[in-house]
C-alpha cells in the first residue's frame, strides 16, 4: 500500500497524477499481493468481456483481499471502486484514494450517498469502469447476502452493462474479523458475460446477479 500511496502523493503535490499511473499502480498492487501470499489465482471468463467500453462490475464480498484479487483479474484497463468512508479517513491513504478518483460512500448519509452515485455516473460516462460489492459488507460464512440496489441504479441510469464476478477462496486467507493471513491458498475468480440493462427492472437484474454469484460460490 505504501508503494502505491507514496508516489501518488508525490504526483498529487506536482499536480501530475493521471489515470494511467493509477491504473498501473493498482494492478501492480493486486499482482504483488498474489505473489507475497503465494496465492494460486485462477481466473475464468475474462474473454467474455469485450474491450472498448465501461462496465459496472459487481462481486460478492468475502474478505479485504477481494480488492487486490480483482485488480489482478479484471480485464478492463481502468477501474475505480466504491469504498466505505472509513478508508478515506486513513491519513495520506485517504487523500490518495480521493485524488485517484475512487468513490467514497457514506451509507449513513443518504445525501452523500446520492452524490457518490452521481460521481460514479460521471466517471462511467468518461469510459471508466466501476466496481462495487452490492452485498455492502463482507460475508461471515461465504454465502451470498441480499444485494443492495444502489449499483443497479447506477448501471440502469447510465445504460452500462453489469458484469457479475464471483470470488471464492479469499475467506480462507483472511476472513471477516481475522487478523492473520494464510498463505498458499487458491482463489478462484469467475467473470460472467456482461448483462445488458436496457429495459430491465432492478429486481430482475439483482436476481440475475445473485443467482450467478450463488452458482459459482455456494457449491
């Protein structure tokens, strides 16, 4: 994290932080976590996602390690994530996240939450893919919880296809509440085909994404 934050803060001070640099550092971070923890990362379905446009990626949420696994796996070159406000309160790290166009979500303040979605919409319209975990919090047992609707509103309002992503195995490395990370584990990431949102209702989209996640995680 320090090796991403430090050069980004230098770039911020020089007013020279650009998306490409953020993209490269985020992917390096994901791949470096895989190396350090000796993770056997198995990715299925990246070829299902055509290049050249923005997507709204939605995954289940098992662990803090989901984020680096996704940056090491997802095919879109530029991805920004919705993240809880607490991450943005970390000194230096929080400033780096904001300047790098990551999106702060305050679930206790509906007004701020709506502004976060508007920020995400503006990025999507510029061709930036967005990632979020619609469960809203990490699963305690790996099973899929009820999905929240905010991300589906984002996709429908911008006409952006949803790409469902199932993550299995990060809970074995660092479960919710865990303090020590395990090494030498397998993580499987399954990327679904983009789901068109035109003419679809939120309930139907939520059900389709939930079914995909359950199919590939709750085996």
